[in-house]
């Protein structure tokens, strides 16, 4: 695999093109539109997508500068579980959640300057593919409109202290209905999704700002810096300070 961190300036485009092998793209900062035959994908920070080999598409960077991590896989046949091959031959698009956290871990390993980074990147990439495979093979009910609305509330304000009752009132369903329906639709509880989105938000601030950890913890919705540090280390394998140093922002 080849990993590249790229920057696309505002107003630029990538005309119709494809790749010889499958590609994985993770949006680090900024937003853009990707056009495929018949539909458009809106990509924003923490968007993760898989594009199969030969899938033609073009990109329009009309909303500002965009920074992303591109993983290009060797087009040669791969030895390994058939399930991974199936994952890599189907388009995939997700917003945050576990795949977002794993993609941030992949980026940290990409930026790390040590002898174990290559091995670590391979391991995280396998975790990413396993997560996609698991979500693709798990039968879930389609997300009701109120469940999608609840997810959008969490995505739009990851640091807000939104209780289950508050969200249920906003989407006009009973809290028990919301809890059950959200888990069926997205494979995790509202609390777990909220925690993952908060950690993703924190990771982006560690990458792009010089904010002190206390401010990041507060903005991300954690009780205090200790709570933030413990949760971050558990999910991303590094403390926030170690993560910031690994990606080259050692302030």
C-alpha cells in the first residue's frame, strides 16, 4: 500500500479519473463533493470511503481547502480472506464512528517516525477493513428518519451535553423507542456513538490547532482532562499529548 497526505486548494477540481487498485480515503480537514455516475457524495471531516479499482469519479473542492489521507492498494491479486476482497470491490462511505477513530489512528501511525510504523499501519488498515466487513455483513433495519435525525444532532454538536431524553424530545419519539431503534440502525448505543464522535472531534483539534488539552477536553464535552485522556488513550492507543506529537504538532 501507498499512503499519501494531500492538500487540494479551494476552487480546484479533479476531472473524471479512476485508480488501478482499490483506494481508501479519509478526510482530515475541509469538505468537498465527489461525483460518481448517478449520485453525489458529500465528504466532510471524518468521512471515510472506499473506492473500488476502476470506479470512475471526479471531485470538486468548492467549499475551501481540503486535506486528506489517501491509501492506494496494490492492484495485484491479494492473498487473504475472501471477505476483505469483497469489501474492496464495493463502494463504501461512512461518517465518523468506529471507522473514523481507526482512520485517525492510521493517520497518527503514518505521521509517526519510528521503525514500527509500517507494521502498525498494516494492523490498523486490517482493523478498518474488518470494521467495514462486519458492518456490511450485519443485517440491520434501515434507519428510521428520527434515528438519522438523532445521529445528525450528535454529529453537528459532538461536545454538547445531549441526554437521551433531550434527543428523544427533539426527534419526537419515546426515549426507549429511540434507544432500541438507534442501536438497530447503527449497531451501537447513542452513548457509544456520542463518545466516538467526541473523540474524533478531539483528534481533529489535536491535528489542526494549538489549543491546550484542557480546552479540547471541554470543547469535546468531557468532564475534565483526566476523563478525556483516559478515553482517548483507550480508543486511539495514545494519550492526547502523544498523539499530537506523533502527527507533528508538538505544541
